[in-house]
């Protein structure tokens, strides 16, 4: 079963194919689809993993960073049988 990710980038709704073979998570997949380099973001996120006391700080950082990049409503597409 193929997975798909839906997201909004700068006001335009899009759907892309997703595979765990190519991407770690759906955030990396949408960034790659839009041609955004995540090198600096991933380095900062790694530092936050080491210093944060809870996972909520990392999740909040990721959400705010992708919002600043122009992304919104990033989610897997659910298919009903």
C-alpha cells in the first residue's frame, strides 16, 4: 500500500508519494519535494534533542520552523477501504 502525504506550501495544497526507504519522516519528504535544504535545520534539531528535557520542545521547534518555511497542514493521507 503506497503512502501519500498532503501539505500546503505557501497557500497551495499538494499531495506527494512517501516512502520510508527514501525519507526518515514526512517533514523531510515535503522539504525535498519543494527543494528546501534542511542541513542547518537538522543540525539545530539534533542540538535540541541533546539539550531538551522533553520531546515537546523538539516537536514545537519542528512545527514552528516548517511554518516559517511556508508549510502548513502536513499529514499522511488516510485511505478508507
